[in-house]
């Protein structure tokens, strides 16, 4: 997972240099997923929220699925069972598409 986080950081830097805010946001979500798997769920959720800016992600992107997994894990760890259920159900629905 550390390697994944490092690749996501590199992707984000390249996206920023290229002026692609969408790719930069996608890289942040990938990095956030890696961090969540490394035990930093709260930080990862904050990164996802910052990357999305409250806007809805496109369903066809794998980063959308990762974002729901990150937010679901963070909600589970903080005791927000309803929010965790909502996020994880959304991830499951997307996985079936």
C-alpha cells in the first residue's frame, strides 16, 4: 500500500503540472484509499472530502468506488453506522455495474 500511495502522489504532481484538476483529485482519492488501508481512515476521509469538494463523483470512475470505501471505513471507525452503511452500499452497487 505504501507503493500505491507513492504512485498516487506522483500522479497528483504530474496532474498538477499538466493543469488537470480532475486528475489531481483522482490521485488524491487513490492516495486516500492507500492511507485508509494503512490505518489512517480519518485522514483518508478528510482527503476524499477535500478532493471531491462536496461534488458527486462520476459512477464510471474506479476512484468513486474507492472514495465510498474510504468514507465507509472512516464512518465505521467513528461509530457512524448509518453513514457507513450508506457508503458501503453505494460501493457495492457500483461494484455490480
